[in-house]
C-alpha cells in the first residue's frame, strides 16, 4: 500500500494538472466565442461576392473562363490539396482525423502537392515524405482575413501559372459543439453549380435571382479574376475560422474530460489518503497501548 507521503504527492500533482486543464478549457471557450463572432461579421460581404460571380457567370458562360470546370476531371493530373490542421495538440482526435482523411485521398494519387497550414499536420506529412510545399508556412491560430488572402493568392497564382490544374480543401466542419467531421471540398476550378448555374444550359437554376443588368469595367473577365481571388479568400477564411472553432471545441471537450477524470481520481486518492492516515493513527495508538501494557 502506498505511503501517506506518496499519496499526498500524487494528490498535489493531480491538483496542479487539473488547474491547467481547467484553464485551457476556459481559454478555448473564449477563443471559440471570438472566432464565431469574426465569421458572422464577414459573411454578408462574402455572400455578395458569391452573388456577383454567379451574375458574371450567367452572362459570360463557364466555357469562356479559366476558373470554371468544363472538361473531365480525369484530364486534370496536376492536383493539390490545401490541408488545414492544428498548430497545437491536446485537442482529442482533431488532428488525427484531418491527417487520416488526407492520407486516404493520397492513396489514389500520392503525387498530389500539399499546401499545409498548421504545424501538427505539416510535421506529420513531411516526415512521411509526401510532397509538402516547405515554403508554405501559415499558422492557423487566430485566423484573420489578411492571412486568408495570403493563402488565396498563393494557390491562385499556382493555378493560373499552370503549376496545378486542380486544388481541393481538406478541413474540419462543425456539425454540433460535440460533433465535427473532416471534409473534402474542391476549390479550383470552380463548379458552376456552386453558384446555382446550370453548365449545360448556361442559365440560372431555380431559386437563383440574378442581378439587374450591370456593366462590368474594364471587362467581365478582369472583374471575374478579381472576384475569384475574393471568393477564394472568403472560402479559405471561413474554413480557417471553422477549423479553428472545431479545434477549440475539441480541446474544450478533451480538457473537460481530463478535468472530470482528475476530479474522480482526486476523490479516490482522498479516500485512500484518509484510510492510510487512519491506519497510521490506529497503528500508533496500538503501539502506545502495547507499550503501556508492557510497562505494567
């Protein structure tokens, strides 16, 4: 049976750990609230960009733009993934799920170029000799619009230069505060149906209300090129915020579970400590009584 000193030391150690896990839970809760407010404040702007792209596509046609998918997917060989993992651990299975989905997608095409944001995913995939862009160094903590714009410019330039002809996004989608799933979303080339445009007929799908006739200067193509960058920025910013939200939710759940386990363990250790202390007192009393009897 452990000594009273050993049990006391273990109790103090668990109390210190519990303070850390509880503090991390509170910090993640504050970050989660701030991230949701950031996303909600920028959604109207990106929705307007989405509507304008749909309107240009309606008048221009998908076949006249580099950014829209009009051919067969099998023809596109130079593919890339934008992977959003976490910068830190202690978030349950959050990072493992992202890495697992990425490796599943890489099984069919191991030559895919990887743009990885987040130190956990980048370190893991680099050690396994996947084609990770080492010069693509972006943290995912505290996502901002300028950071999303920088990422969007990088993949936009790679696409229009011909370095890649298709890029998809791998990130985490928040279903409920306790449920999240990794998702796979194609970024470029764009799918006209994303903007409620039927590629076969070139007309708006049911439910889509186009803008009134607008004049785009200097041309539809130039405006579309600018808007695609803004659209990518919006998608990536939204994904960064949602991934960050999922990471904080996963960390809250993990730290809450750790704190609960620490409370349960402390309760057991306190019982063991009291039992050991009572046994030591009983033994001392027995020795005193035995000594007194021996002196008679």
